[in-house]
């Protein structure tokens, strides 16, 4: 049982690491400018996704929470709570390892 769980955690960690590495490899200059109206919409959507991810985290659904947070990180790196996003991604990865 522990071997299977360890394999799943290792696989999940590898996938998240690849996704995170890919998002960091895109230079900031390559990002298209976001219009002010769209910025508000992205902020609002990101707040909702962040709140949903926190709820998933509290319910110990670490994989789902990490997935939501990575979407925010990939698509809206200017999010006002991006530091919280990175923190909870780390917490999710840590807790997946310990579950």
C-alpha cells in the first residue's frame, strides 16, 4: 500500500514540477499585455479559484487544490495574492508526500 502511494506521490510531484518549470521558462516580455477591463475580470476569476483551492486544501484534496493554484500561476501571474498561491502549492505538495 505504501509503495503504491509513494509512486502516486512521486508521479504527481513530477507532473507539478514539470508544469511549474514550464511556466517559469516563458519570459515576462513574451506575455501579451492585458487590457484594464480584462485585468479586473482575471483578478475576480483568480480570487474565486483561489478561494476554491483553499477549500479543497482544507478538505485534504491536495491534488485538486494544487491543480487550481497552478492554473492561476500559469494564466495570471500578476494576481494580487500570487504569494499565497505559491505558498499553498508548496503546502499541497508537502501534504501529498505525507498522506
